[in-house]
């Protein structure tokens, strides 16, 4: 919605997303065509939604279709620029990005 003109501060995204999922998301189900997220996937998605949206919206991430190695380099680059992702969370985030936003088949 931000890309369509909605005015929302980046710092408010996590709270807004949590509210929308809790109040309007399908209870216990995943979007059509997707399997429910595993615990690691849910954790990685939360990191993506909080750390990455501090600087840009998720459309930028969704437009990428990178290999796991390319995601690793990009995540490392973002951390070097100040992204708040802990060392222990990097492999989980990279795996999630490669699985959900990997090369198109």
C-alpha cells in the first residue's frame, strides 16, 4: 500500500503488519498455494519484515529473484550498511530469502 501512496512511517511497519495479520489474516492458514510457514520460516519472515523495512519496503525484496549465494552477499552488504540482523539469524534469513525469493523457474 505504501507503493500506492499510503503514508506509514517505516518504524510503524512491524506493529501494523502484526495488527493486520492478527485481526484480518486467515487463522492458522497460509496464503493460497503456500504451505504453512515452519518455525524457522516464521522467524526469518519476522526478521525480514522488521530489519529490512527499516530502510526500504518489501517490494524491493519481492522483485529480487536471487540465488542463495547472491542473497548471502546482499544480506552481508545490508548488515555492513547497518541492517540490524544478528549473526545467528543470517543463515536462517538467507535460507528463507532463497526459498521464497529465489530464481524463477
